[in-house]
């Protein structure tokens, strides 16, 4: 698409700015004595070797104008990590139900057809570009004539023309990650994995009761087969009524990456195994038919169970695939994606587009009595007893980790992002982040490292940046809020300062002026040139990166939730602000985790948000 040629490079922040912002971020997290040591290390780095490393980083960035300064090392970090993918890396999205398709096979057939249709548009370069809008539907930048005019412009200036022409109301997003969305997989290798991409293939992989099947779902020209024919082929798999696999080969992909790499080397000595692996690797995506599972969305326990199931299940998965679609008997549908190749923005775009397209097509248009016009292929495996033992142990390890994970989904329906309290200085996302800080303070009487994911896709090959939500301002608010002798006006002033500081940190992160990625790049560079720096070895840097509260917000009307596993001994918080509700998916570890479970933290956030809302309503005119 024309907008993909004119992106500005991801800026490298000034060294002194990053050092200053780092000290700001660390100060509320560590004792004064530790902060004094850190300040000395930072000043020494800023005035000394940091200058040389910064100069080297800038030269390196200029030498590779087609990339961003963070992308190679960030990509390498994911692929070198030997940690198992489920829970630790692969996130999930949970779509809304489709009332017209409350049968798992019907929902899957329509989702597949929409996916094939979407992928053809991407390959033919007719898919609309990703654009982040700050305007309403009646704004100039959303009009067809404006977007057509941008499309006719030279590719080198089209992206900038949209930004300036829309008066900074429309920002095109980099779509370079989309090349790895379909027909792509992560391949385990000793030391560092690789990403394998294939040209267009007609088939998908289907997991059913731990068996793997290959199903053609597109024509040679790349158009989707009729939904009725896709349904017939899926039903052919179900009608085999196979017993659960004695050894589910997919459980290898849940193992430690080094062990899976070794197992795969042994597996491909068999041409049968190699052929089966190639078919999975090159398939469009994986469909997990969990037709022995039925969701219960009407109870809290039922919602928690299906949320946890869609995030991590011990069998019937292939975790290496760029993304997988899981469908249950009742038509509940979730997306799980491998994280090294890309970020939530690309997967969210795919999920929203496919949801909207599939629900717009009536199930009555499909003839569900068609016979399959070709047989599906069940993949065969030749496993030695030693390999079977590895797979069985891998499954047992994942089952143990799933039991150890505490997962809680909830909807706070007292208010949402359209509440009148957000018409003034305080906005929804800073409000919710400060509510999390207050919740932690009330439970633990401390301030901890907090990570909020932000996208830098507005820049060429941008990935993510961290919004550091724990600030001196948020700490001051949390300490003050429950003091009985503090006035409402003082509390409100502290709340406004805390949310405004969060908005400032957020703006910096999204505009490529964050702290984490720049320090990460400088640290990796110092390691490559063997010049270790005290700034990266002191305890404050470890505390800074401990991410005791790790958060991510992805919202769409197509979703009812989504989450990820705990990345620390604290909490993983997936959240979203709907018009009239707040949605939370919280994970933590039962063992070696926080003192209070995910449900307690969720209720503490809810109570904090309600108390903050009540304060704002008591304190008078919110528009001042």
C-alpha cells in the first residue's frame, strides 16, 4: 500500500533525555540510598561511555535505513529466549459471540472463509492500510475523497501527507509485520529460533483431539471455498470420532525451546515426520477444534474457565504458529498468537476485520448438507519411545503451569469511557492506570515497576514501547488518598497531576521518546562491544525492569476480552475501556506469586476506581 513507503524512522531519543526520564521512573520504586547510587551511575554513563555508545547507535541506525534501531535486537531477544511459549509469551484475544452461528463448526467455517478472503486482499495489496484516527466519522480524514487523494500521492510522501492533511487526526501505521501473519511459523533451533515464511498455500492445519489434519480451504486462485464446503470438510474430521491422541505431537511446541529443538532434529530424520511438519509450518494458520469444550459465559467461574482455556490448554494446540484460532462446541472463538514476529496491533486488525466480515454473512447462506468434494488428510507421525516420553513430559509440565496460574476475568459495569467524569482533565486510560496503582498500594503499601504496552507502529518497523505508569505523581496520590485528614480538593489535585503525568509519559512512549527501548538498545550494544556499564548492573535497573504489574489494553467492539500470562511474581493485566464498562483479564501465579490472588487484585482495582470516581463527582466542576 502507498502509505507504507513514507514512514519516518523510529527516532533515537537524546541520551540526556533518556537518562533524565529513567531517573524519574526509578525514583518512586527504590529507597533513597539506592536511588543515590543509581543517580551517580546514570550521571557517569551520561557524561562518559554513554556518549560513545549513543554515537555508535546513531551510526548503526543510519547504516540500515530500512529498519528501526530497536527491531533487530528486539526480534533477536524473543527468538533467543528458551522459555516455553504458552503462558509466558503467547497472548489471547476472545471475540464476541456470533448469535447467528452458535455451532462451533459453523462459526469456524465462516471465520475461515473470511480469513481467506482477507488474506487475498492483503496479497493483492487491496487491503485498506492501518490508520489510527483521533476523529469522528464525519471528520475530513475519514471521507472517501480524502483517502483517495492520499492514495494518488507519491508513496514517499503519502504517509506524511495524511498526517498533516488531517491536522494530526490520522496516523498511518506500519504494516511490515503482516508478512508473517499467514503461512508462517516459529522454528525451534539450538540457541536461537528462526521464523519460517512460505508463499501462499491453500490449506490450514486443524487440531482435533490431539490429532493433526490438513484441510484445503481455498481455490488455486486464492478465493475461499464456499462456507458449506469448508463446513463439510471440517465435519469430515469430526465424523472420524477419533479418540484423544495417545501422544499429541503439538505438545512438543509447548516445551522449553532447546528441548523442542532437539526433539525436532530427531523427528525430521523420518521423512514422514518431515512431510507432516512442513505441511503445518506452511499452512495458513491453525484451527483448534475444541468441540468437547462448551463455554459458560453466564457465571464468573465459567467465564474464568473459558478465558484460561483459550489462553493455555494442555493439548490440541500448535504454539509455534504465528496465530491459531480456537473454537468450542457453542461457537466461542479465540485467537492465540506467537509473539516474536509481531505485536497486538496486527493481530487485532485481523481479528476485528474477520469478526465483522463473518458476522455480516448469514449462516443461512451456507448449505450445510454438502458432501466434501475432497478428503481431508490426517497427518501421520513416526515417534520413537524416547520422543513419546519427551512429548508426554512436555504436556505434564504445561498442565502443571496451567494449574499454577490464577486467572480471573471480570466486567466492571458501574461506568465506562463515556462517563461524564472523563469530560474534563482526567481521561480513561490514565484513570485506570492510576486506579491500579491505588489498588496495589492498598494491598501492599508500596509502589512497584509497572509496564503498560504502547505501540510505535506510527514509525518505520516500530514495535512497542513501555509506558512507565508508576510515577512520583501517582505515588503521591496513592499515599494521600486514604488519609483521613486530606481534603477532597487536595486529593483531586493529586489525582489530576498523576493522570496528567501518565498522559505525558504515554505521549513520549508513543512518539518514540520512551525509556525502555533506548536503554535496551544501548545495553545490547555495550554487551556486543564488551563495555559493561554500571547503570545496567545496579539493583535499581533490575527493579525498574521487574514489571510487577504488566498491563496491555486492546479494545474493540469485536472482543469481550483477552489476556496473557504473568511475566513476573506480580500480575498480568489485560484490560479495556468500553463505552459503559471496564473489562479486566488478570493473571498471576498461585505459587511464587503475589500474596493476593488475581480476583482480590481485580476487586481492589474496582474499589479504587469507584472511590476515585466518587471523589471526582464530589469535588465539583470537572471541566476546570
